[in-house]
């Protein structure tokens, strides 16, 4: 292999790696897991044929990846300022902005059109709401202007279970809205705990997240409030006959543990506690796992 061909191959591999990184595979994965829960409950506690899951996952995954890429393009200026994000591909100008924007738009818009055709129009519409909510409302309109941006972004991030539910039913029943409500509330302490850790980064970039705009103590109070709200919200699947008494017990225990973690942080002198963030992830996995296992 000639030196020129080798260099070109390495450059292509580097570009591919950069594209993969700005599509945020971790977020795509969490989105698909949440959508699978919606599919499961939309199909009355059993999984549908694999073609439904495949096409829903493919189109939703591509829409999510395209949205994340657009977020990276728009936020590249503040990403350069923040230590946590300064190594991202767009912040380092590894990829051309126009090219990435074009690819991201093709992925986002194309996947929505494909979803409307191979899944159903409602699933595509709900996905479109999530895309617009994340890219336009959160990233472009509110992230740099208001501390309430995370709350609005949390709404967009809670859409995947509704997409999955709509994919197999063609409608949005009570179960879809309950899953949505759980994710909306859960995302708040999850995001606020992370914002506390990187508050200096956000302040340097003039991004008015709650810890920057309202202070550390106010953020700690909000984390405790949201985890308190999560206790009754997480029990809704039992009262709407989505799951049984074992799920009810699991949700109460897990929510109480989450609240204990938040209150311990609130009463401490710490200005950051990543145990809250870490437990939020454990909570999400175990809660939805219990919901699936004990589905009625």
C-alpha cells in the first residue's frame, strides 16, 4: 500500500470516527431502549414481529443521530470554551460544517419520511416533535438564553417511549403518556446533577444552566424536589394496570433510595455529588426493568 493511499485510508477512518462520535451513540442507545419499552407496552406486554422493531429502531436511531449532529454543529463555539466538550470533532474543526449539516439534515428528515412510510405517520410525527424540541427549542432557542432550557429539553428527551408505543398501535394511549411523564420528571435531577459538576464550564461559556443562574443550593433543592415528585409519578403504571404489585413495591423502594441520595446531598456541604447522577442511571434501568418484568 502506497504512502498516499495509507494516509487517505487513515483520513477516511478518522472522518468516520468523527461522524460516529458526533452522532452520540450513547444517546442513540438510550433512546432505543426507551422506545422498546413503549413498543412492549403498546403490544400488550409482548414483543411484536422483528420487522416492526427493526424499522422503528432504524428510523428513530437515524433521526436521533441526525439531531445530535445538528446539536454539535450549532454548539461548536461553546464546545470550544468548555473543557468537557473541547475535544469534540466539531469544536476541533475536524469535519466541514456544511458537509455535516447536510448529512445531519438528510438523516433527520429522511428518517422521518421513511418512518412515516414503513412504520406509521403518528410515530413519525411524534419523532418529529422530539427532533424539533431538541434541535430548535432546546439547542437553538433556549439553551443560551434561559435556565429553563433543561426542562424543555427533557420533554424532547422523553418522547422515545411514545414513539415506540405509536409504532405498534398507531395511537397514544395512557401507557404512552405515563412512560413519557416518568421520563420527563426523571431527566430533571439527572441533568441537574451533571450541570452541577460542570457549572464552571457552563459559566465560562455563558450558558445559564440552573447552577449558574440560580446557584448551587437552589439546584440541590430542585434535585430533591424532582426526586420527591418522582415517587408518585413512578407508581402510575400500577394504578393504570400496566404492572402489578411487585413493580409497585420496586418503584417505591427505588424512588425512596433516589430521594435519600438527593436529600443526603442537599444536607451536605458538597457543591457536587456524582453519586446522584450515577444513581439516576441505575434507577432508570432498574425501574424500567421492573416495569417490563412485572407487566400485566
